């Protein structure tokens, strides 16, 4: 996948085995619009087909991660009674439904939250696998403040990530919380000094990407599928099938051979 292929609202580049997606509307605090949504999904899906990419990082350009949906077009939409210009197929849908689906199916992805993360700027990272926040980041599930409801799969992901009580607090108040409170509520996995954010996020992504790609992807898929699965027999059956498949891979053979030879394994060759 080439770097930033014809994108206008995001940047994409590959650094070794890590793909870096940067939301790139800094003059609008990276406000989310249909073009950004389409380009973001395209980058996530494109990385999924690139064998050279083992993990992804998403961050924002400038001082914000994502300040939520781009409100500039909402007034026109209201005055036109909901009629929208068909600039992309995504305009005919509500609540960014394809974003969490793409993230769930895609390579492991780390959200490196560098500043305000509001609305979809909060809910999109919930569908990422790991969230690291700058100590300058702020967060808000702001939907009730503009007369809307949570989207992007967040009515599932928010309780799963922070617990029902914290999910209700964040969704019903729309309150802005700082990075420390976000960490205390479990909204992010780690809070780091602002100047260390990308270093920490890239290092973690590189650590993940250095592992056998097929095994990492299978582990991610099963964890997502089985987290809400009540049938334990189905869970262990899926695990058994996956282990049998992984035993046939060159990376597993390399791991065993490296152990026998008392050396470090070389994966993803």
C-alpha cells in the first residue's frame, strides 16, 4: 500500500512494519466528515491486505486528535430536512457503522490520542485495540450536548471498556474529562507525557508487529469474537481450530527451531 494514496483528509505512511494513519485536518481540529471517514476506512482496509504491515497507529495532526463531527454542514442538513448531497455512499448512513467493523477486522491498531478527543474522536478509539493518551488529551462523549446519541459501536464498546457505570456517566453527562480521569475510568490504557506519546505508541506497535502476523491477527479476531460469547464449548472449539491452523505455519516452525537452537526467532520473512 503506497503512502497517502490520493488522500485529502488523512495521511498514511509505513514505518517498517507499522502503518501510521494521521487524521489531517488540523485547521478544523481534525473534525470528522464523510471524506475522512471514507479515507480512514480505505487506509485500514488497505493495511489489512499488506503483508508488510503488522500493526497500525492512528493519531491526529496539530493540537487535536479529533474534535468530533464537522458541524459546519449540519445546519444545511437541518434546513434541507435531512437531504444530503451524495458525495460518498457513507452519507446515506448514520453513526459511522463501517468504522468499527473495519477496525475489528483489521490489523491491531493503537490510538495515540494527542489532544481533544470528542464525539467520534472518543468513540472511534474505543474500537481500536489499545489506547495511549497524551497527558494533554481531553475526552467527551459529547452526543447528548448536541441532541444526539452515541454511535460508531460505542454503546457496545464503551461499557465493555470502562464498565456500565462509567459508560453511563460519560454518555449521560457529556462531560469533558482530562487524561488522568480518562485513565482512572479505564477509557485509556496508558497516559504518557505529551512529548513521549508517539515514541511510546510506535514502540508498542513495533513490538506487536514483530510477532508472527498470522498468530497476532488470529488472536485479535478470537478475542473480539469470544469476549461476549456465552457458549464456552464454542470458545474452546474456535481456539482448538486456530491452534491447529497456526501449527502449520512457517512462523511456528521457526519459533520451535529457534528454541532448539537457542537463538532468537526470525518472523515475517
